[in-house]
C-alpha cells in the first residue's frame, strides 16, 4: 500500500466549503501563515493557498474575503509572482499586504517603483481617513514595515487612508469595490493596531461572523474522522505532549475502541516521563496504551551519527519501522494518526518564490519526525486532524475536550527528544547527564511558579569540554546551555529575561549534582536568526 497523506497546506479542503472563510493567497511571505493565525483569532476560519489559485477554484470555495500576502520579490521584476487579474472582478473584498498591495496597485493601473528610502521595522502610522479599514486604529500607532518599493501613483478609484514619514501610501482603499491595501504588516505583534485593522476587514468589509470556535472544530473533526476512517482501526503514536494527547482524546471520542495508542520509549524522553505518561492515560483517562521499550534499538540506530538532519531521519524512520512491527502484532491497522501541526509542515518544507521562474521552491529548515523521513512504501494511510492548527489552537482544543492543564500547558518537546538536544553523537552517558540537568531546570522553574512564564525552558548538552576547578582539582567536563524562550506560536521567539537568582540556583545545582558538567551558559539568541532547538 502506498503512502496517502492529508491534502497539503496549499490545497483547499473540500470538506470546509460550507464554512465562512478568508483565503490568504501566498506570494512567499514568511508571515503568510501568521496572517491565517490572526484571522482565526477573530474566530473566522482561514486557509493559505498558492497565489496560482484560479478564480474558478476560489469561487468553489466561496470565501468571504481574500488577503494577498507579502513576498520577497518586486512586482516589476521579470518572473515575479502575479495572481490572476480576474480576481479583482469577483466582487469579493480583498486586502493586499505589502507585496500584495503593490501587486493590486500595479494590476489595476497604478505605479510601483523602487523607493528612495526603504522602510524597515517600526514606523508611526499617520491616518488620513479614520473610517472603514482604519476604524478604531489610533492615529500615530506603531506598524511594522519591511519594504524597499513604494506606490507612487494610485489606480483610479483608490483613496489614500494613511501614510508614514517615509511612505506616502501606507494604506489605500477603493471603498466602492472593497479593495484595500496596506504597506505594513498588521499580522505581526509589533504592529500595535494590526489586529484592530484585521478585525475591520474580517467583520465589516467581509461581513463574517465569529463561527470558528473550538466546539465547532470538535464537531467537524469528529464527523471528518468518522467519515474518513469508517470502521477501520487507527494506530496512534503517543508522546505525552499536548499535540498527541489532544489527538488521542479527539480520536477516542470519535472512534472509541477503534483507536490503539502505542507509546514507544525510544530512550530520548525526559526523566520519569515514560512512566508518568503510561500511568496517566491508563489509570486517569482510561485510554489503553501499549508500552514499547525500544531504547537500545534507537540508540544503536543513531550510533556515531553527528549530523542533526540524519539523526532526525533515522529516528523518524525507526518510528515507522516500530509501528509496522507493532501493527502486525496488535493489528491489522489501516491508519496511522499523527499530531502534525501547521508549524511542523511550514518548517519541514518552508517555501519561497524563485525570482527567475516565479515558482514555489522548497527551502528545508529541518525535518520533524512526524512529517519528514516517511518511506514511500509506508503501509499506513495518515490521519492528521490537527494539521491545520497552530499550537495555541491545539491548547484551546485540548481544554475543550477535557485534557488536564498539566498536559495542555506542557512545554513543546521535539519528536526526536533529547537526541537533538545533545549536539553531535548521542551516548548513554550524555543522555544521563542531560536528563539530570533538564530535570533540575524543570524542578526550579516549577518551584518558582514560573513554568508557564516560558514557551520552552530546557537544557542542551554541547559536544565539547572545558576546564574547571572543583574541590581544588582541575576538571575537564561538558558545558550545559540553558535555553528559555518566550513565544506565541513557536514560529518566532525571543529569549526570556530570566531572573538572575533563578539562573544562579539552576547553575549551582547542575554543576554540583550532575556528574560530568562544570559549566552552565545561557542562550540569548532569538528566533530568527536562531531556531528554538539547537538541532
């Protein structure tokens, strides 16, 4: 049986045609999915589609509104991505963001040129027309700019809504046709009035109602799961994180005993977590879990492997192999359920636009074991009900279906586990060191009641040794890196300003209690340019 997956993120979901929705046409912006997330915060559904989506396909979807994303190109470049000009005559409200606004202007008869001065970062927005799109957006509010081109002449029928010091046309509108454009990025957190602007477009221009709720998603997902699975059995890899746990609860509600949960202990989990997980699900949630001890097998699979991508692929491949074996023992199973989320898909096959051809090209950042490394002859079909959700949406979903807070608010943990928090080769000794150091981190932030102040807080073990002095003797031991970050969805993150006394306590405990460590350092890198995980 060949691999069958859910539809990719840039393809319309035919099951959702009866729902009010906003479509985002993606021109290669790093913020396209963030726009979708902001729309969903208004409780209106949104999907990201390719800029090549035709007017006929859009009509089938029947969206209430369309947003054109930003992008890395200039609209006047040869081969720059352009949407079908017929979308302007569909009678659907359209909002162009940055590149999207410039494309709107160009295709409707205006001019876009290279700006004398580009504008990047925060800028004060001076409002010329406070109605319609800019209702309740405060004059002088901060918006986030990122452009080197500017609109120099508006198309017929368009009016100026706002400007900045360097950008004469920062927001424009054709009120009669409900076509709007903004040169800034209202979707990013730096744009103070951004969400108000988005709400104006969604609620007033598009006449949407807030129907995208967790209860609605649960009902719809249960219907879709039952329709897809029928009377077949489903195998779920349970990790104990909020994603797989929420998926387990959702699937159990949808198909009951047709679901079989398997927890594969690959040896890369944190201290005491495997035992806690199995006990919690079986005794408290009454969802049976099959425990598989595969520690030696996984460690041998990545023996002497230092490349992080190779680690991930081998671990992902081994997961599938174990599932194959377990399915034969417990099965037969037709479906493999995975807690794949939107950020997993984005980072595993990030996309951009080739400036020469205008085609989308893959730029892989890193593989995730649940979306990368799957063999072509995988015998399961995939069930991924959470694939369209962001992490914060999954947490809301988990709460709504009864998942306890200790799991709902659990910090994200990578599928390959501690294997990618140990840089370089992974050994039993290094795993023991990192588990003990990581356990101290979690103990101390819990004692300070600060666990939920961070998106993630963990330890990393480096493959080097440094000189130290302990008990008047020279030591030559490993350093531990502490990585604490703040984030809303994991797509971007900032390093956390942790109190010095907490860092001191954690450092003192680690160097005194964890054998093989004599130095602790703190990572103050944001994402971007770094990633949250080190590998």
